[in-house]
């Protein structure tokens, strides 16, 4: 099978090396700044013991494992992902006794394999960015959430990437050029509250977290290397130029002057109707 869309997360299983993409989710999940902003977002959504929580686009299960700790032994956590390989890996990483209440299913967020009002909370963490019709995804998440339940979305926003580099013009060209060719909406994060309101949800709130790295952690390094590869692929810069660009980051790390930040927007809304669990 050949991948046609430039965003590899649209169709993980169609990529040349699906495991590499899935491993990068685990790498990101372990990165301290990312773990902090992900867990802050889950606290903002207000996940409580004994709740039934759905995560759409669960990937390797980084968020499922965090949510399992919050809902405890009386809760239930369900992950859905359209990638067969991601589902297999998430199942194996959620196999321990502490994750007994976690199940993972193959499925598309646009047509969830669940009846209406089944969950207390539905989440999509860095998924809206990757889907063709974000509004349809949020509407479908609202369908499977009970009245009074919450829908929580978290997404990065590539319009907010700030990174140190001596060649600012080249950095802007690569960052903006690559993101605009891969994603329909590179500024996905800032649109999340609007998507929740358009889906008819109440009490929509926003909390912005900042990913921050001053050490060029493995996740950041992979992120910049992928930007460099794609810059060559899209004809934004040649291979020699992008190698020089990557070397510039390495030198900044050696001088202890490297900084990269990026906003992650977290938004939550409540489905109108009855406030008590069914
Ligand atoms: C960047 S990963 C995020 C994984 C996980 N939520 C996390 O934060 O680690 C995006 C995920 O969305 C999934 N995805 C892509 N299209 C989807 C769709 N239409 N419905 C549900 N999930 C989708 C991908 O397979 C991938 O696992």
C-alpha cells in the first residue's frame, strides 16, 4: 500500500515504517515537558475516579495509561485508533494489571463503533490536527458522550513554534513551509474552542500549555529532523542546506543557548442536558 496524504498520521499503517511513527509517540510521551502539559490537560478536563473515558486516536496508548491512573479500578478506559499496528502496540503496552480496565479497539473517529451516550468523557489528544474533517470528529465524539459529560481536545499549534537558530529566515521558511504542506490547518490548536462551540457544547473553556525544551531532547530532535527531511522532499531547501540548519541547533546546545517552545491548546466543553451519570 502507498501513502498518498503527506501527513503520515493520517494512515500510519500505509507508511514505510509504521513502528518508527508509533515509537515517536512513546518518545514524546516520556519527554518531561510533554508529560506535564498532557497531565495538566487531563486535570483540566476533570477526569474523576469511576468515570468511563474514551480516547479517540489513542496511538500507542500514552494517554490511556495516564487516564487509567485517574479513573482507578472502578473506571473504564477505551481507546480507538484506525491503525492496526497502533492498536496492537497499545494493547501490549496496556497489558499490565494496573491497566485491567483499559480496552483498545480498531475504529475511525468519524464513525465510532459505540452507541450514543456511552461515555462520561471523550478525549482527542493531538488528533484533530490529523483528520480531514475536525468538526465531524467532534460531533461524533459528542454523540457517544452522555448529557452532562465532557469532550476534551488538546492539540499543538504550529504557528506558535519558537526556536533559536542563527538563520532565522531559513528557520521560518522551513517551519512554515513544511507545516503548511503537511497539515490542512497547521494552527489547529487555537481553533479547538470554536470546534467545541460549533458542536453545540456548553461551558467551553481553554487552557494553554507550553512545550519547552532547552536540551534538544530526543523528541525535539526527531521533530526538527523530520522538518528537515520534509523541507528537502517539498523542495523548500536542498540536502546540504538542511544539514547546515540541523548543525546550527547542535551548536546552540553545545553553547547552552538552545530553546524551543510550542503552545499546546487544551479545550473542554460540556454536552448539554442532564448532569448526572446514567
Ligand atoms: C499524533 S497521534 C496521537 C496519539 C495519542 N493520542 C497520543 O497523544 O500519544 C495521532 C493519532 O490519531 C490517529 N488518527 C488518525 N486519523 C484518525 C481518525 N480518522 N480517527 C481516529 N484516529 C485517527 C492516528 O492513527 C494516530 O494514532
